[in-house]
C-alpha cells in the first residue's frame, strides 16, 4: 500500500506525522506500507498545469491513500483529480478525531483541547488501524476511519 502525506512544508507537521506514522507501523508490525511526503509547492501552484500533471503522475504510480493536512488542500486536489479517485483523499484532522470520547465533562468551555503532538499521535494511531483494516478486506472501499 502506498501512502502520500501532503503538507505545506516538510519540516513541520508533515515531517512529524511521517516519522510517528513509521514508528507506529513498526510497533504494530504492519508491513507493505510505503510512505512518501510532499509539500504543495513541489506539486505546483493552483493556477498552473504542473499541479495537474504532478497529480496524474502520482496516481499513475498507484498511490492508495493521500493524506492532506488542510481542508483547502483536499478541495484543491479534487479540482485536478478524476471523481473516482477522490475517495483516496483523507483529511488528517478527520483521522485524528476518529476515537475522541464524547463522554468528557461538559461545561461552558471546551475541555477537549489537545496539543498538536497529541493530535498527531492519535491520527497516526488511527491511520495504522485503518491500514490494518484495509489490508484485511476489500481494497475497493475507503480506508476505515
């Protein structure tokens, strides 16, 4: 399975996510997952044909899962991808939220605050669980997040 993680810069969230995701895959003994990272500027700017060409090349190589860090990245990618491939795009924030407990005490303020490290840790753990489910089942369906 090939996973592409797209962000704004390699040294920030994408780098941390890739490193932790590799670690969690190793801990869970999940094999056969190839991880690649890219920043939006490497793919091309929204107004030029380079972005469309880059995406077609990526999809031609057989990427099974594209994880984006921001909603606007997901929306931008869908402009240049065929509709049937949209299901390969996942927003990392949605993956992070998968197992958040709603049984926390409720007050006038939101006590569900988590720092970026906790979000990335949860997201990578959920991503590994999704990979396990995907590898066991039908590859024509979306990952189980």
